[in-house]
């Protein structure tokens, strides 16, 4: 097959000219070729030459009169050129061999054939010639095009060799399955299960990167279920793995919280591209296994699972080297608050309960509502419709109270400085007591969220504490 008609960008003609002039056999490889055949956009173009990739990149940069746009990474033997919205990476063709204790290969110069053999999957092992003699010709030694059409993830070499050499490829298989909605070949999947313990030589950062790409895919449940079925989930996210299973006592069961959870993640992905909201969806029920109890009167309970789950989040983030501080707190707080809006769906809900949720969730209130709406996974369409209508009413309540009382992220309208000045006191316990009392009064609706009302309330409370204005 010749794909010359798909290589219309002028850069390809330039690459071919430089290759011919300086006698460099040159090829486009990997993801760009795959996505070209799938008609998916891809602005990252990997160029492999038989020879010195860095020297070839310099020649291309000279031809483009854009030496400033060239970045060289000598340690990796690669170079990069940024051109408009394209990013071209250059490397010499190479063959690799591995040591048992490391996923970092011993690299030697090689041919395009050897370079394609070292690729992770057949769909990523195709190349396109940029040489004058056969410009645009697809080179597909492992039937990658056929596997694209069949929607299969298959390794070019025996899967045991591919996955044992570089165990990260096991997660990449699941990531591509999730991104492309492909199936991991049966033999490949059995090899993943057999080699899963090899992940011990992969850094947490690389594992987290692949996990995030699964979470960012259109239907994350595809990759998440593969992680579970391969027992890799038990290694990297045991807290999520523990959600699977249904217990029965006296004929009473509870839902399978693992499959519920990955459905919640998919539902969240339909409404938001926010990666960390999707993580909150993945972790929102992790407190259920340790809090699960059976009560003869009410059946299965998970009292306090939100608080337990929120306490588990930091351990997961630290273990996987995920971002801490603001990102961690965002996910932790959403897990903690994940059941609160449901309480507001009751017929009679006090304004103070709405104010408290607004104050506690702050700017996360909209994301929290997306999460709780995604948490509706019943197969009963009428029940789903009823729940969604209930949450629509909650959104109305939240909007009305916020417009009236403005309590999202609010601070008491009287400052600590004003309290000290009014009562002529120094910093101490009384300041915190008075600020807390003012905040509680506003949340309970005793006083409006206004300066004058808060100041009068402060005077009254101060006198009760024995302070004189």
C-alpha cells in the first residue's frame, strides 16, 4: 500500500529531499502511521533513519533555515524540531537487548527492520518510507494494518519476550485498548497475567503516566477492567481491586462496587475532561470494603465510608507519585463529600444544610454535582430518571441559596483585626471563638451574610464572653 497521497504537508517532501541528498534511508514510524490509517489527528511525528538521527535532524533544520527550532538530547540519541503545530522527533534505527533486572535496553545501531521488531505492538510497528525510490510505501512486516482493522492489540514478537523485556508494555496494551476501544489478543493477555509481577522493575511515575492515559481515554472502564482481570489492579491499586465481589447473608446482597465504580468513571468521562474529577470517581467508594457491615434489620451498610475513603486517598497519591497539595486535596475532598448532595434530595431540606454544603465544597460544588450525578448507575431507567430529576432540584436549591446568601468559600465578614480593635484585646482564643460563632450563625440562617448584622452579632457574643466594646 502506498500512502503518498496522505503525506501532503511540505515537511515530508523536505525530509525526502534531505534523505536523498545525504544518503539517509528515512522512515516515519509508530503512532503517526497508526493514526494516519485510523484517520485520527496526530501532531507528533517520529522519524527513524538508518544512521545518525541527530546529524540528520541538523541537516533538516539547516534546510528549513530553523536551527533555533532544533533541540538535541545526546544522552538519548534523539533530536526534536518543532514546526508550526507539528513536533518531529528524530532517532537512528536501533536494535535492543534487555537485562532481567532492568527495563532499560542495551541499544545498538540497527536497520529499519530491527527497529520495527523492537516496537511494542504490531499497530505501532508500521512505517512509511520517505525515500525517493518508494516514497509513501507502507512497510508492515507484522500485519499491523490487518490488526487495526480487526481492533486487536498484538505484540510483534512472542508476548512473553515483549512483556518481560519491558513490563510497562503491559499497561500500554491496556491503555491502547482503552483509547482505541480495541481488544487485547488472548495470547497477549495470558502473557500479561503470567508476567504481571515484572512490574516491580517499573517506576511508580511511569505506571501513573499510563494509568492517567487510561483515565483520560473516552471509555476508561475498558482499561480499568483489563487491569482488574489481569490482576495488575491488585498490584498497583489494591484499594480499587478490593471493591470487587458480592457478599450474601440471609439472602441479602449488595452491588458489586468495582463494576459500579468503573461505570461511574465512564459516566464522569461523558461529562468532563477533568482527569482529577475522574480520579475522584475511581476512588469515591474505596472506603466501602473496610466499613462494610451486615445488620439483621437493615442489611448491608457502609457507614462512614466517605470519611474512610478520603483518609485513604493521600496514601494512594504518595504511592503512585501523583501530584500532591491542591490536586490531592481536590480529590480527597470530593471523595469525602461524595454522598452529601444525596441528602439534599429529600422533600424537606433546611437552607442551612444547603449553605453548609456550599461552604464546604466551595468552588468544587459544580464538579461534586457532576460526580454524584455520574454515581447513578441503576439499570432501571425510571429510577435513573427520578434520581436525575432530584439532582436537578438540588442544583436549583444550590443556585437560589448561593445567590441569596453568597456562602461559597465565604469568610466571616468581621475580621480578627476588627474583633481585637473593637474589644481592645490581644490575639487569643476569643478571636477564633467569635469568628466561628459568626460563621455558624450565617450558615444556620440566624443572621444574613452582611457586615452590619455580623458586627452586631459579634458585640452580643463578645459580651457573653465577658468582653466589653
